[in-house]
């Protein structure tokens, strides 16, 4: 090896060490395929414990051990006999979870259960008189009006209107099912016609309206940011419709206009207020119990919106502002981020900067999920190593502590170090198979396509039609030209009729079945994304002990391990293989340089840490 090349490597090495380039530890990032079995296990839990074989759909209330529990009527005049309740919101969330489980595994039984959950929602959840969605039902589909609080009694809440669409839109993405399309369009038209405030200067979805859509009032987080989470981004990715993109960007603009400036409000100690009046005047008192998960989720939604339109640099900047605040905020022993055990805490009073009682300094399942998704997508955008560390810490905590390895699925709430289960229930009106499976779905796609730049496979089921079909697929947002289809099979046979760059399947009349689509991400990113390393070589485990494995899709001709003084310690030929193991038993603990030479003569250097 030439002396000049060694000097260059040494210079780069010292830059890496000096800058503290973060080394990923979580195997669920380094080995994305592990998320597939994780998702399969969670989906099977719900089939085993929550499915209603009599009426279809899924029961909501599931205890820590997988038992269906009952709800006791709390409103006078409705008796006192406990019954098994079904949240209609949870049916859509299960529709989402089972659809994603099919897309990751190819097992069509999950589509059957997704359809059962969604059919229950379609049959009983739609208000046939006024339009829109109900929230709760009894086992046989009777609308539940027995609780002291229920939006079904006197109002429609933006939360249920948006989240009812979650599983429907995902199912349409994976199947182009006509029934899912019908209710997707009905639901979208309903919220746009009945909950959108079109007054100039006050645009946005209302938070609540009467059951007949009168008395519309207030705006806020759920009406705005959850609209992106549940349907606005997916609507655009699936259809590439300019109208859906316009609505997505309108919602992102509202985040930048109304929510982000409140971070600097002198009356706000931390996070931002989530509640606003109808005319977008902030309501600090109603917002005082600040939700960390909502705060971080906002950065996730901004990152997704930015990747749909990279001219909107204000989205990227706003997401960075949120994540930087989440990482650095400290007020005595109160912080957003747990720098000891990893991942975000749960709830802080935005006016005092203190924990909100027992709901504050704990870890909740869906908040920790946001601690992965938001930083991971924004690491891809900005290449800020802090965001990679946040994502790695969160998924590490989630998979080590949140996952119940004994009884299945994930816990609801844990102590900060994950050793105490504060709340172990597996299902309630809102907790279902959604967040747990969503975590695995995006851990698989983001780790593969955003971080490792390696292919990712997803399954779709498109039924034959009497006419030709052209179906475009965009599972995650990415800058124009960077995401393409590598290969496709139909019913396990090669399917050549696709455009890799528009990601379009051209399906002949009377042709259909199960498609396995392999996506790949370009290794070249545009100028709008700052690139600090090529990241075309995957190296694990890290830190290494007995060996290190190197994978790359472009082939390996030779691997060298060098000391920081430039001395070659190991040199191993790979003969163009895509993977090679380097034994490290005779290498002392410390920091080294690993140089991968590819068949085309190009070289890539990585930092190797030997324990």
C-alpha cells in the first residue's frame, strides 16, 4: 500500500476519532431482516389472543398475559353487566398492523385478518346518517354509548376521523382493494368537506365538531400532525396526486407557522403547546401537560414532508430544531432524553419544565418508537450523528425492554431503565398492533434503504382485472431518482414488466397475484442532503470481539485492517465476494482502520473498534 494512501487514511481516521463518529450498536439496524420475525411474532400474538371468531374484528382490552378483559358500563340506564369492547379505532390500527405484516413476510393469512378488522370497521364504524367515523363498539358492532366520555355521544373528534383512515390507506397501498379504496375516499372526503377550515389565514382541520358536523371548533396537534401520520403522506406516496401533495405541504406549513415558533415562547419552558383556538390562538393552559412523543413525532412528519419536496428547507430546519432540543434540554433532573438508559421520557409540563407526576419520568411504547423513527429519517436527511445515536438508543431500549419475551407483544409503560413494568397491558382502546408493528416496519425499511443502502423486499397482492393495470409503488419518501425497483416476482416467478425508475408495475389484463418487489436506494444523494460518508459498506458486529463481518452489494476484492500508525495488521483477499468474515482473536482491543477494496479499484475506510 502506497505511503501517500496510508497518510490519507490516517488523516481521515483522526478526523473520525476527533469528531466522535457514532458507531451503531443495535442489531435491528445493522441486521434489518431481524425486524421481519419481530413483526411476525407480534401479529401472531393478536391472532391468538384478540381475534373474535364469532363476529370478526378484534377485542380491544387485552391484559399483560393475553387475556381478553371486559368493560363495565359507566353510564346510568345501560345496566351493569361487563362486556367485551371493540374500539373501532383499534380495528383500523389492526388493519394497518396486519397489512404491514403481510408486506414484510409475504404470509397471506395476515391479509385475511387485516380484512376482518377493516370489514368490522366498514360495517359498524361508518356513520351512515352524517358521514364520518364512530369510535367505540360492543362485540356485535352495536355502537358503544356507555362510557362517561365518548366522542360518539355529542361530537366527532379529529383523532378518530384521521386514525380510522390509517389501516384503510395502508391496506389500499398493499392490495389496491376496491372496498378499501371506497372507504378511503369516503373518509378523506368527509374530513376535507366537514372538518377543514377554508377561511383564508385560518386554514386547518378543526379538532372537534358535533356529531352532525356543526359547532366546529379549535385546532391543534391531533388535527394537524396526526393528519400527516395517518393519511396525508401515504395518500400522496400511493397516488402521486398533486392535490394530496398540496394538502400534505399545507399541514407541514402549519407546523412551521404555528407550532415551531412556540418553542421560543418566553412562557413555554419546554416542548410546544398543542392546543389552539379555532383562529389559531395558542391555549397555554389546555396545553400544559406536554407530550414528548408528540414533540418528537413532529420531527418525523416534517422529515417525511421534506423528502416529498426538498425545496422546503424550512421543514428540515424545524425538524432539526426539535431533535436538538430533545437531545439537549435539561432542567435539574428533568430532561426530554434519557442519556443514561437511552430513549425519550414521556411527559413534561411545558410551563414549568417539570415532570407531570407519575406520567412523566417513564418510558411508553409509542413514545420510544418516535425516538427511533424521527431521528432515523432526519439522520438520512442531514447526516447528523447525534440523530443516529438517538435512533440507535431508542430501538435498542425498545427491543431489549419493551418487547415481552415471555408473554408476547410489547409492554405499555416501563421504568426509565426498563426493569419495572409500570403498565403491562397489551391492548386498550388505542393500544393495538399498530405501533409495535409500525416500529418493525420502519426499522426494516429505514435501516435498509436510508442507512445501509441495501435492498429491501416488500410483498403486495394485486388481484387480476379485466383491463391492464399500472401501479406505482413508493413505500417511503426519497428524493427524486434515488429510490428504484431492483427486481419483481409474481407468484414466485420472475416478473419483468416494470419500470425501475418510476417504480411502476405494468400488469396485463387478467394477470395478478402476490408480487415480491425488491427496492434499492441509490448511493448518490443530491446536494440538498449533506453526505459525510458513502456508507456503502456494512460492517458488524460493532464493537467487534472475535470477528467482524463486511457486506457490500458491489463486491469485495480485499480487506485490510490497519493500526492508527498505518501498520497493516491483517490483509485478506475476498475474490469479489459480497461478504467476508475477518477473524480478530489475535488483535488487541483498540481502534483500527478497516479498508475495503472493491473490484473496480475504489476503496472505502471504516473505523473498527475491537473490544
